[in-house]
């Protein structure tokens, strides 16, 4: 189940997850999270080719949907463990009002109120192959340059929130890894 929301992110109901990603998708609650390691590197992941939406594109470290009644922090932690087999700490919401609507090449629409988080990696990565096909460590400047040069190679939510997020990422790296 996922949480349905209005245009401001206020809950309006619930729906089965399988029904909220189609040709006409109701607005629902999601999240994106960027992970920084102890060396100040930023993790990007390539979505597995088996993913229903945007298979094979590069994106932030992880994303997902909170279960009705679940806190966003608990949802971020749960998905970090499921997608990457990683423990995380210092989960911080930096873009609480981000949202987007986009349609992939197969015609599936995303329509999400999608707060953006930053967290710190606390254990080795063990990516789930049905979720993540590749991982890469980069810098904020490296990700910004790559997404600017080839936006089609990245998820629309990453391309959409990266301009507002980049200063928060740079600050988080400087604060945590000075």
C-alpha cells in the first residue's frame, strides 16, 4: 500500500502500490535519498533492468514509498537495507516539498510528492540485483556535471531536484567530512 496525497502532499487515502504506476497515476507519497560515505563521496545507483519504471537509468542512492503509518525516516532506513543492504545514519530531509510528474518510454507515469533526504552510509553496500544493477561513488560536482551533460541517462526525479539539492549535498559533505 502507498499513501495518496493532494498537490501539497497532504494524505488523502491509500492504494495498492501496483495501481499507482500506470498510464494515469494518482499523486502519491514517495521519497528519494542520497547517501554520503565517511570519505565524503556521494553514491549514485543504476536502476536494475527489471525495474518497471525507468529501468537502467542512473539515479540517487535509493528511493521508495512509505507504508501507510510508517515514518519517512523508517521508510528510508527500510529501503536502504532492502535496496543496498546498508545501514544508514543522520537521515535529514532537505527538500520536503519536492514533487514531480514524468512519463517513461514505456508510457508509465510517475506522479509523486517526493521529499528528498541525505543520509550517511554506516556499513558496506550489498546491492539487491533486482533493484540496483550498478553503483558508483562520485562527487557533488561530478554528479551535477554528468546530469547536466546527459540528463536522459538519469532519472527525471534526480534531474528535477538536483539543482536545489546540490548546495545541501555540498554542505553535508563539508559538515560531515571536513
